[in-house]
């Protein structure tokens, strides 16, 4: 029995690797069965992909909320508090409710799984599904953790599935080819339920199409059934959208970057596939306001943070920098997890950087700063394992034409964002 939220979260945070040795998803299914299968009472949109999941969830949520629906969302990672992963209409689950559900689940684990705890993410999945069911949400947006086929979230039957992008990641789990990764992500496609696809590589698309065909699932593919045109790179960006669901002109988008227009298009398609009565004016208003912290977020005039945690994300980050700040000098700070392939990301940054700085975060899976630096070929490379000290030093030395870009793992960005906001608050009070 957990008595405080701190005691509870400290315990579940350490459940990175499951002690439960049953089949994938079995532990989650056993717990949910004991809870009365709450997932069977909720309508879902399920989102998988290597990049863009969070932004797509956020844009979809904004559209559905603007339409008047009560919208649950299960996302990861969190930026400040674990409660942020489980929200209804953007309001996080309370400490009291979180603690109550965690204790309920813990009792079931002790009795039915003989105290063998599943992973942190699996417990969070159950808490989210139970919460959304108890609160009778109109729809819940569920973001996968890793992959899809054997991800703990794949106990749901969604009304719509979304696969944003495919890139090589978590290869020890998902496989070492795009086809293998696509096979795992495509595991969220369900019989007769539409799937919205932002994937561009044909070898990955072939795998997804095969799964969709076998499931008799209608498909909406970016740059095929989904068309984007008349893109105007203003602030906000404007674009026109066309699909089998209709044409919408002059859609404003608060988020910057071409990739965010694509994420928004996936969100529009998913929302309309869920509820075709959503009006164009609702979509315009929702996307005009949709922002997602930690994704090309300009914290100050000269500091941008972005959770570009793989090479595809890094490429999108660089394209957005070159589009909106073509004449700035980019100084990168990079920290990441050891289970990613960083060489391509670092090489991409090397090509446009004025300087490269590497640091590390205090979690078990963190890559060492020196190891990351060794992969850089830039002529101006620095290493400082203390990321707070590094950021303060870099900010102090910024010149007028400089832009500090802090990127890498979303876990890193989470800590950095809080640190920068506290710095800004302290400076304003000084």
C-alpha cells in the first residue's frame, strides 16, 4: 500500500524492466480483467510512430475538444510530473486519484501475479484506461510506448488507428529494418477500423498496407488520400487540406515546421474519421491554438528546445531552423539515451552547427557525453557532464546572431525546460 504520491511514483519509476515473465500483454490483460475490463467501455484513437506521435495527439485533442467532446489522452514522457501523462481535456489526473488506482492495481499484482510487477509503462497504461473509463470520456487518445504489436496499449480496440512515421529505433526490440519496425507499428491496426498513415518509405508502407488489407481497414495515406497544398510559411503557418472527407482551406497552425503541417493533417484526418460532423471552422480554430511543449519551443528569443530523439526528428528540427532562422549561428547542446543510434543525428547537426556541445542526464540509460562527442567531426566540440552548468555558460556567452538549440532525448528536454523556466522566473525577480 502506497501512502503518498511520492512513495508511489518513486516505486513505479524503478520498474523499467518487467519482473513479470509471462507473455507480452498478459500481465496487463490479467490486471484489466480483474478491474472489469474498463478499456471495453471507452472509444479510442490509437497513435503509433517513430516521430510526431505527441504533436499528432495534441492537434487531434485540440480539434475534438473544440468540437465539444471530453477527450482523454495518454502520452509520454512527461515534462514535469508523471500525472501529465494521463489527462482529460488537458487536465492531469490528480495525485489522489492516481494514488487510489495505483494501490488498487498493486493489490491485484500481489494477488494475481504473485507480486511480479510489470513495467512502469504497463502500470501507467492500466491507470490511464481505468481513469478514462471511470470518467466516461467521449474519446481517449492513446500513444504507444515502443512499437505497437506487443505494446501494453495494444489491449484496446480503437475507432481509428494512426501511424505517423517510421524510422530505425529500438532495434533490439522492433528489428533492424524499416520493414520489421513497420510490422510492429502496424500491429495497432484493427479489423474494419480506418488507419491514418504518415509513413513515406515504400518498403514500410508495403508492410502496413498488407496488414490493413488483411484487416479490411480503410487507409488514408499522407500525399495519397491526404493532400496538402498552398502552404504559406507565415506565423502562423497556413495550408489547405484535401481528402475523401472534404477540402478545408486556409488552416492556421501555431506549430512551426513542415513536419508539423503533416502532423496536423494526420490529426485532421483522424478526427474526421472518428466524427465526420466536425466543421472546418472548428478545425481552423483548434489548430490556431494547438501548441506542444518541448517541440521546437522557443523558450527565449535565443533559446530553442526540441525533443529530436532520432535522426528523422533531427532532420525535421534542422529543416525548421533553416526555414525560420536561416541567418543565425546554431550552437547545439545534445544529450541522449544509449539505446538510440546517434551518429546520423550528430552528423546532421555537424553540417550546420557553429559549435557542438555534449552533456548527459542522470538516468540509467543515458549515453555518456564523451561517447557522444566522439561521434562528432565538428571543429568546435565541447563536453560537460553537468548540463545545468553547460546551459548557463552557453547562454551567458550568446552573441546577437547566435541561437542556442538544446535537443536530444525528451527526458533531457523535460529537465531542461523546467530549469530554463526557473532561470527565467529568477531573472525576472532579480
